[in-house]
C-alpha cells in the first residue's frame, strides 16, 4: 500500500469533509432542545396527574385535544365540555408524544454518530464497552436503511396519535396522513430491496471443461 502524501488538490477535496462538522454540532444542539422539550412535557404530565389545572391546560393545548363538543338544537357546535382532570386519552396522547421525542432523538444520534463515522472520520471505538452494536457494521447503505426504518417508526407514532384523537381531525387529514405513512413504508422497502440487490455478488457462468 502506498503511503505517499496526497497532492494538494486531492488533499483539499478530501479535507472538505470537515465542513460537515458544524452540521453535526448543530444536530447535537437540536438533541439538547429535544431533551428540554421531553422534560418540560414530563413535568407538566406529573403536575397534571396531581391536579394542576394549568399544567393540564398546557398539555391539552400541546396535543391539540378537545373534549366532547356541545351542540345546539340545530346541531351546530357552540363549544366544548371543560376538561376537569387528566383522562386516559390525554395521558395516552402525551405518552405517545414523549415516545415520539425519544424516537426522533434516537434518529438524531444515529445520524450524528453514524454520519460522522461514515463520512468524516473514524472514532476508534473498537473495543470500547459503550460502542453501539449497530455502529460496528455501519456504512452509507446500512445507515440509509436504518434511517428509513426510524422514519417509519416515527410516522407510525404520529398516525396512532391522530387516530386516537381522530374526532379533532377531518377525514381529509386522516386520509393524507395514512397515505403519507404508506409512502414512507413503500420507500423504505424499496431502499432495502435495492440495497439487497446491490449487495448480492455477481454470478458468472463458468467455462465448461
């Protein structure tokens, strides 16, 4: 193997990979924002469980939940019943929101660590007790499939939240969210199938003797 130094132009092009460093640092800051958001929602949930009406109102506003509608004699909605306490539906929607934050956070970690290892520089984590299992065999193709699966999981959480709170969404919104989720699913399947085809070794017919 040749250890000759790179010529100036190839060296400059190769060094340009470090321009991605600010992007990964920015994602780390975004991760910190998600941690803050998670704990804010969790504190509101705990306070609402102990009867804090203001915390309950904050949760209801954040998840877009509305109680049973109040209608007049003509069937027109004139308001909504007040929400006096934390109910099972609100609790489920808030917990799904927390799970959503965790899954997006996992996606961020996968992009930050896997992307840096794949496109910028090695981290030399071999033998480290905390090395992620998936990082040992990560490459651009594997990372692409894992990101696709993560996006499907996040989309599934969003779709479940929508169906639980379906009374507050129009049929058009429900239909489009379902179609978008199916599109994510088909896209991930197509990416995984394409990578599988590319990974298969070429078979050549041998000469007969």
